[in-house]
C-alpha cells in the first residue's frame, strides 16, 4: 500500500493533539540532575562494571558512565537528586566516592589538540602520497607540457594541503617573530614557504625541477614528530582546578528560619553550618556544638581520626565521621585552607614549568644558525653566479637540509619508546619532559600513608585475643564507620555469624560504641572512655562490664614492593627521605622498618613543599612520591613526581608519572629506563649534528637540490627514530 493511500491512524482531535502536548510538557519538565563523582579507588575494567551496575540498578539513576583514566563517574539522575543521595549506592558497591563540582571542572578541555594534529597529519600524508606518484612520472622522463601539467597538479594538491597541515608551525613561528625571538618553528616555516615559492617560480618558468614533494614530505615528517611529542603528554589539567572541584559545592546553613541548603559561595564568616556524619567540611571554622571524629588523612596524612569537640578548629576538606557537628565559619571561599593549598600548587606548578628541555635548549642555538647559513649561501651564490634563480634554489636546499626534523624527533621518538616500555611495567608517563627530569634525580622523598603503606589499619594481635572478646568487639564495631572498627570487622574473615548478640547498640560520637551483653555494659573505643591506660601502639580498647580492658592493636600495612623500591633506589645511589603528616611514633617505626635514616613527622602540606624547595635550593633534583591532598603542593614543586593510581585526583594531576598497579617496585626500573632514555636522546642529537656537519657543506656547495635535501632530511629522521626504538 502506498503512503498516499494509507488511512490515517486516528481522526480523534485529542489523539492528534497528544504528541504535541507531550512535546510541550517535555519542554517544561524539569531536567535530569547532572552529577560527577570522583572514584579514587577504581583501577580496572571490573571496577567500572561494578560501579555502573550498582548505579543502573538504582531506579533514580537514568544513566551512568565511568571514566577510568580520570577516575570519575558522570551520572544523569532524577531531577533534584543530590550527590549525597547517590554516594551511598557507590559506597555499598565497595568504592570510595566524593562529589566534584561541575562548574569547577568546566575548564577541563577534551583532547582537541590531539585530534587536530591527527587530522593535519592525515591530510599531509594523503597529499604527500599523491604528489610522490606525480613526481615518479617526472623523474621517469616526462618533459615539456606533460611535466608542466604534473607540476601544476602537484601545486594544486600541495598548496591547500600545506596551508592546512602546516598551520601549527606557521602560528608558532608568527608568535615568536611578533615577540622578536626565534624558535624551532621559524626555520621550519621558512623552509616550507621557500620550497613552495621556489617550486611555483620554477613551474611558472617551465623549469625542470619543482619541489612540492619536498615541501609536503617535510610537513608530514614534522607533524609526525609533533604528534609523537603530543602523545607522550597527558591532557594538561591543573591540579589547582581539581582541588577546587573537591570543595563541597553546597552546605546546610542554620538560621532563625531553620536549616537551609545553600551554595558554599553564599556562605559568609560567622555563619553557622551543620555538617552531617560522612560529610566534608565546606569551610574553615570552629566547632560550636556536637561531638564526633574527623578524618584528616587527605589533608594531613594522619592515619587515625581525631576527636572533634566544641571549640576545636576545623579546616575545609576534612571529613566528619561519627556525629553531627555545628561549625561557625571563620574563612570561606578563597580564604579557606583548601584554596590556600590550591594556591601553593599553582605556584609550584609555575616554578616547574620553567624547566627547559634539551630540545628547547638546542633550538635556541640552532634556529639563528640555520638562518645565518641560508642567508650567507644565498648572498654568496648570488654574488658568485649573478643568478637569482640559482641562489634561491641553493638557499632553499640549505634551509630544507638543515630543517630540524631530526631534532624535532630526537626527544619525542625516545620518550614514546620509553613510555611504552614503562607502561608495560605499570607506569604511565603524563608529561613530555618527565623522563628527562627523572634521569637527573639524586634524592627521593616518600609520603607515608597511602604511599609506602596502604593507608588502612590491620589488626596485629588477633592471636592474643580470646574468641569471646573478639565476637563482642566485632558486634560493637559493626555499628561504627571508624577505620579501627572496620579493621576489627575484617579480622578473621569478617564472618558475621560469630558476632555476639548485643542489645541497645549506641555510637557515642568521638568516643566509641557501647551496648549491653548478658546483663553487662560493653564498650569499644578510646582508652580514656573505656577506662584503660593508653599504650605506645595504635589501639582501641574493649571493656566488658568491670573486667580489665582488652587492647586491640593495629599497624598500617606496607604497600607491596615498598621495601624493594626503597632498597633499589638506595642501591642506585639515591638519597631516600620520608616526610609524613602522621605522628612521630608511626613514622619512626616505618622508617626503621625500611631502613630510612632521614625522616620527618607531623608535616603540614606547606612543610612538605618547603622541604622540597630547600632541597632544590641546595642543588638536589628531587623525586616526590605521594598520594594525598597534603602532597599536591610538594608533588608539583618537585623536579619530578609520581603518585599511585589509588591517589586522589588532585595528587595524580599534580604528578608527572602515575603508578598504575599497587606495587612500588617499578619505580627503580623507571629510574634506570629514564637514564637510558636520556642517553638515547643525546645520541639522537649527536646523529642530527653529524648529519648537519656532513650535509650542510654539500648544500652550500650547490651539490644538493631541494629534493635531495628533503630525502637526506627524511633519512636522518628515520635513523633517529630507529635509534629510539632500541629502548624497547
């Protein structure tokens, strides 16, 4: 049946109007909530599947997509849904989650630069192949009008292709010239333009030689080097932006009208703010009401939560664990401690960005030398032969043969090969000059909690605890989110069937958990609350009725490969230091275990950054290895830095290298690879230098046409690339 004869589905006016009414209602309907959560503990495809499955099983979530590289999940949810409503779903699946502010992350760009380079490289490659086919006909003996036709067809292909593909070189060269300086792109641009101008002139005069293929091949090889360089760099996202994004975007403000949720930007010093258990402090302030415990590990590196009492000072970014708190704001917005830390990171990043790579240092000497040689060749041949055409051809040949293609490939070819090797060992290189800087390191500074250790307490005296005491303690611990309580729950396999049957379980914020068992009161918590004498070890205490308190002692477990990494670095002749925000006994015990003589405890973020700065001022090249917010300024200030994949987003962004696995033992291997890479880079510079020493006199003597110059340049580039591949 044709469409013209098909009957209408309905003549009912209401039915006909329904779709339009639905569309109109859709326009007025509230939009889905767009949320972004940071997932610092995900590390593999199984984690992605588990998080997405948990979220998609929640009827309030319409869509969820996890980005493993950024360790984030983007969520489309029911209108009005907040991050705090979704976070428990993710945590129930076994993953830590924090809200990220979408507005603070809006400046994070996608990889437009990489896609742009690939597109320009593809155009250059396609055009180069076609022009080479036309050149074969000319080289095979095409003469007269046939040769001229092929030259003009080549011009029609090459001129728009170069205009598009070589834009990065032209733009950078123009910027340098406007600033009255020279960079590597100035001789590159001049060589391409001179080759095109010479070719057009020769073609218009029915000359035998045109060098469109040389200009196109030159552009293609140079774009290859530029893209290799880009591949070795992660998308540069500011660590300061990540720190800002970790701030709490909204808070509950108390007023005479009751409790109201407001944007943090609307808070003012003096406001009263309610922080619920599990919530992050939105401002700096003083506790005016409530008892709880605070997790400061991300900010200070302290392993254990600290007691929170009225009158105590709190900082933005700390996590409230057990009880509701009322905080009077003393510093908000840019005046908060979290923003001051972001400013520290920004200052440190700008200092490290002043590092000049070997390629940039070579460019400062190379660029002016190339122009002087080409100009002298032009003037000399014009004075000698009196032929502008011959002088221009030789000047073009000199520029092309000295074009820094091999120099442009010397560094990125090596770093790409080295990055591939290290990736197989579990290290992701994020910064183009990271390997070069890593090879220069003479001092390594480690953070403790979450870096050398796993950051989670483990029960150490399980064998000494009576089964009855353990069953009561585990039953009490299940009612608390305290890290030590969770460690007790995990002890012995975490079998819930062995827990004692307790009555009236109550968590007392800041102290512990209490209940009744067999007619007696039982308590698990702080020594002073239970009535025990505190010992030198990290511990929590159980008291059953009037019996003597029983100590449950804990230690922070070493990260796999930590001892091997420290030993390997020391054997390589590097000085190893430990700087932590944790307490002196805990830091000293770890330093003794790993045989680290130089250690510092109770270090604030500013202290870590200052320690790195002092070492740098003394002439040391420092490698910093850390994972927390308190490490970001030090990571950015160090000569080069590494963070584990389990680190907070801000720490990973501030670092140059990310350790993808749990073990630390690939770090010494990275040091060895970086030193080999630096040797290969220097070898490549030597190859490029000898190539110029041999080829330039031939070009100046008029023994190299621009085409032969382009082939010689390509040969040097291929040699440099093959030398780089020896790293694999």
